[in-house]
C-alpha cells in the first residue's frame, strides 16, 4: 500500500511540474507567434517554445503510463532476480549456518520471494531428492543425517547422474557443451570424464576439447554410482 501511495505521489508531482512547464511554454509560444513575422508556416515549427509545448504535452498525457510500465518491468525483473538468488544461495545458506529447521515464512522474507513460490521450490527440491525431511506447520525439518550440498556440489552430482543420457545421442561432443549444459567448470568436467573413461564407464577418448565415443568397444558397463547396467547406444540414464 505504501508503495502505491509513493508511486501516485511521484506521478502527481511530475504531472504538476509538466503542467507548469506546459502553461509557461504555451504563453511564450503565443508571444513568439504574435511578435514574429513568418515567411511560411514551416517556420512556426522551428520555434523552440513550440517544441517544448509539444514535448511537455506528450509527456503530460503519457507519463503516468510510462512510469507504470517501467515500474512493472522493474518489478518483474526484481522478482526474477530474487528467485535466482534463492536458487543460487539457498543451499549455501543452509550448509554454512548448519540449518536443520527451515522456517518457511522467514526464508521467504529473507530472499524476498512469494511465499507460494518458496513452498513450490521446496516441493521441487524434495521431489528431485535434493532435500529430505518433514513439514510441520510453517517449519520444514530436514531429515537427520541427510547431507546438504551447496550449488556447486549439487551440479556435480546432477552431472554424474545424467551425463550418460546427455552424451549418448552423440558420436562426438565438445567438452564445452557438456560443461555449459550442467553448469560445471570445464576443467572439472574433463577430470570427471577421464575418470569415467579410466573406469570403463565411458567408451571413447578425449581429443583436444572433444570427447569421441568408440562404438566398436563393449557398450554395456556397470555404473559405480547406481550399479545399473549402462548402454550408451540406447540413450539410457547413467
């Protein structure tokens, strides 16, 4: 409510200022027209006072819409920024402060996000297995013994579980493309892929900055993370 009142006050002040400019410039324009001998009508539009009248008139008419439009744009940008801040800092915040109880109202206020958005975010984390616990009232209790990972660790874990599915449609693929997809530094991606190659998880080799799969070698191997049989030719999940 306070924000709406402030916006209306700013618009009123600017509108009043523009109205004063419009009145003064209109009087000056009338004086210039009456006191000047023009050869043709096109010279009238060269008057600085007339140009000020036109500009101030347009601003007076459309300024409220322009301000509201800019306010809406900046508001949406701020909402998006806060949501991204939540995604990037939430687990780091929990891990650094050794938080085991998440007060939904406090954290929604802390990251300045909508309460419903924060609840949906928690549900998504739980459904993806990134968070485990129990919700009681407005407090989410993290399961005892559950290991919290920060965003870098979570991205690495996600890459470990899904890299097979991502590269399986490709005969060759740039390391940079894998790195960008999982948002993991390229050097870490290369080290991890070399580890998979050495352990026989991936069949192929790295040449320069490109991973080349060797389809002539045995394709079915066992994943050390989930103990499942992997067939990279059939686009299965690692």
